[in-house]
């Protein structure tokens, strides 16, 4: 068995994880929330509808909009709906 070379360094504490402050999907939510429509189709070029729904729902949760806005997919079309 060969030896593994490594180093250990003492630290006081682990750094806090850095998060992005926003998302490229925030403008989609902002435009929807700023509009008067209660239900819209959403399409983002080059993105699968299920991926888009997941990303929008993550942003809805991160922004505390659960219960007010929902992203869903029906018949391969992504929708945003005000509840």
C-alpha cells in the first residue's frame, strides 16, 4: 500500500457558507407578481419545463411566497399561478 501525503492545519472555526443573493429566475417572479394576471404560461429558452418549475419553486420558497404563488407543469407547459 502506498503512502498518502497530506497536511493538517488548525483553524478556530468553519467559515459560513456563502449564498447567492438572487437568482436569474427572480425577474420572472417579479414580472408575474407585478402584473395583474392570476395565471400565466412561462417559457425560458433552453430550459426543460420540469427544471424551470423546480427553480421557480425554490425561489418562491426562498422569498417566502409559499401560499401566494405556485409553479406547476401540466401537459409539458410550466405555469405560474397566484393563489
